[in-house]
């Protein structure tokens, strides 16, 4: 299949720090969702990176993720409306199954995950990008949300989750800056829903002009007034699968 073949559907890439609310916002958008965290490498992969000065695997490094497989799935969804995706268990760091994701005749879907910004340029080059967003807010709020979720789901040991949580809270501003530099638009949830609705309505991707203000960078700016997100027809079971991201 030619890499330049015209796509029939497009993708909104939804990035943001771990615990920023990507999965819940994607569910609220009313569109099919591709969960990019299912493309993590398995725990016995020798190429997995380690946290500097530690024996912990660095699951927050893009090197722990299979970007090529994720892009291939996005492209197949855009061209054919369906693809086979892995089902990844974060608690066991392994692929436990595969399933078919079918978006039917939907012209837009959301691909969400902490590394979504890493494939913005590739999706844009392939002509399948509708928009790219980076959720951002207060690091302390993100820390609490992430820790409660990870403890509830038993994702890793308590000691590991605490070490990771403190590290990510200190690094959160830099994470948002990095994802913004990769092409994702930084915004709060209300504005993100508005931009997804705009893309679903066939609008062009808004372009940021000027520089990011201090209020915008810290997530304290008042969100822009937005319209409600569109409601999709009843999605397939694979679209409805509950599997919150990192």
C-alpha cells in the first residue's frame, strides 16, 4: 500500500503527562479511541531504558514504547477503518491478548497516550493528522490523580509508584514543554474537547500564534468557551473497552 494513498479518516493525537486525564477525556469525546499505551514494549525486552542511577525501568521514556507499531495501527485505521491492536497489561508489563478495533464509517478517532506527541510529525507527514493536543494542569493534582489510579489498579509496587510519582511531579513542566515542542497544543480539558469537536465538524487545525503565557503554561488561564463534543453512534465492544492509560 502506497504511503501517500489518501486517508478516509483522520486522528486527533491526545498527549499529556501520566495522570493528566487523557483516557477520561477521550471517553467523553464520543469518538472511537485507540489506546497508545497498548504499544508498550514487554518487560523482558532488552532495549527497555532504565531510570538514571536506578534499576527501575523508565516507562516514561519514549524508548519503552513501539512508535512504529503505533503509527502503523493509526495509518491502517485511517485507511481501512479497522486494525488489530495488542492488549497490554501494565501490572505485568506484557501483551496478554490482541483485539480488533473497528471505527466503522467514523471519519475521526482519538489516539491517546503519554507518547502521542512523539508521532505528531509522522502523522502530519502521512496526511492523517486532524489535531494534536497536550493536556496540562497543576502537577500536584496530576500526582494525586495518578497515584490513586495506580494504587487502585495495582499497577506496580507501592514503592515503585511513589518513586515514579515524585519524579514525574518534579518533571511535569518539562514534560509538557517537550510535548509542545513536538507539535502538541497545550490546553486544559475544556479547550481540548472544543478542539476535538471542531475537528469532528470538519474544521481545520487551529494554529497557535505568539508565545505561551505564564498562565497558560501553568494551567491557570481560564479555558476558552467551547462547544460540546459530538456524540458518536454506539461503538464496537473493542472501542468501549475500559483500559485507562499511564
